[in-house]
C-alpha cells in the first residue's frame, strides 16, 4: 500500500507544480517529513495534509481536491486498521 500511496503522492505534487501551486506542494512535502515509520508520525502527517486541504481549499480545483481527499482517506483507513 505504501509504495502505491507514495507514487500517487508524487504524481499529485508534480501535477500541482505544473499548475504553479508551489506553496501547496511545499506544505505537502513538509508534511511528508513526519512519516518515520511510527504511528505518531503517520498521525502528524495526516493532520498536516488535512490542514493543507482546509487552508488551500479555495485554490484547489475539484479534481485536485478529490485527489487530496483520496490521499487523506487512504491514510485515515490505514491508521484505523492498525
């Protein structure tokens, strides 16, 4: 799951970069730094990307918001099944 997730994450960041959404990409990449293999790191990551969605909701088009929702929901499900 993690390998596919990070591939999706990278493609999403690349897409946002093409759309000149550099601040959002920076926030997502900073959130990624929390992931250290421990559950607490994953929770910090999840909270951070939820904050990105909240803070930048008006700057995301519907497809980009839907993709961010997928990233959030995937981690949320993973943490609930641990």
